[in-house]
């Protein structure tokens, strides 16, 4: 079996995307899946801080030819593995074509060694963000209930569709008060997309607002570990079950990780 690659992305920062990645990874690991997180916010990565980890090396060392991928991978909670990003390294915020090719080539060695690779992208529509989204098998867009979050999520999907031909997106609402509010957010963005874009947005549900989440962040632990019976933890478990049921994707029009011909990289 190959590795399933899911990009977890957002149009706006501050929606709790990295927190979702960390807890989702732990939930999938507890289901018996081998999980790797790639912190793809290459210049401002903070996944390691969120989890209380202090990696010696990061993806910058790999792209400079100083280390191999297996030399920088670190262990996280519940047995998950992490490819750490650099922090404060401006030249990594826009990968060159050669760096993208090198990354694809090096990643091939991981195919089949993990069941799921979660890519924690940066927020926004930078070249790196767009690249990691189109290179994934699935794109999971995270939004909060704030109108600005919704507008930016729509903008991200619009660019990915019009410029790169992406037609299918998964969608999750973070920090919703209840199911009704989460569904209302989805219906709003879906209505606009149906009117102006030829895309499919699949609603995967919501993660409820939960005061245990910031408490866990302060302790640099996943809420699913620190407060396993909390509302948010149950939401992460439900989301993990849904993602686990995704079939291994076939080729898209764009290049992808872990698929034949995956080293032909565009801009």
C-alpha cells in the first residue's frame, strides 16, 4: 500500500490549523496508522513548539544537502513522526524549481513506510502553500466561524481551482459552538462556490470550541492526550475516522507526492 497524503491548509492564519494537524495525527496513530507530519510552513514552522519538541535539524538542512530526510525526522506524542520546518529562514519561504524536484525525489523513499502523511501548510496563497496543496492527494481546508476566515478560505480554493485545476476540496470548521453553526459556515461557502466556481466541497464536520484546547497548548501537549474526553478530542477522533476512510487517490492533473511521474515540477 502507498502513503495517503493530505494537505491541511487555510486561507487565513489563526484558525487553529496546526492544532488540528497535531491532534489529528495523534488520533490516527491511536487507530493503528503510521503517521508522519510534514511541517510545510518552511520559514516559520511552529509545530515543534506546539508539541514541546526541540529538533536539532530541519527541512532546511535537507534542502541544503546537509542531511537526509531520515536524519531529521523526530518522534512526537503517541508515536507520530515529524519532519520539522525551519523558523526565521526567509529563503525557504519560496522554494525554487530545483528544490521542489529535490524534495520530491527524497520523499519517494518514504512511500509505503507511513500510512498517512499530513502536510501542515502555511496560511495564505503563497507559492509554497499552493505547491504543497496541489502535490497532495487530498486538500483539507480549515476555516473558523469568522467571516474573514471564510473569505480567505474561498480565495485559496479559487486560486487552486482557476490556476491549477483543483476541483475537489474537503472542508472542516474549527471552533464552532455546535453542529448548527458549523453547518451554517459550510453552507455559506458552498453557496458562493456553487455560484462562481466549478468545484466540489465536501463537508467533514466541525471541531467544537473547547476551553481545554488553549489549556493543552499552554502545556505544549495535544488536547486529545491531555483531555481525551473533551468535546474537541471527540471531534478530532471523528475527523480522524473520516480521513482514514478516504480511498488512496488516483493521479490528478497536477504532480503529486508518491505517484508515478511525481518529479515533474512546474513553477
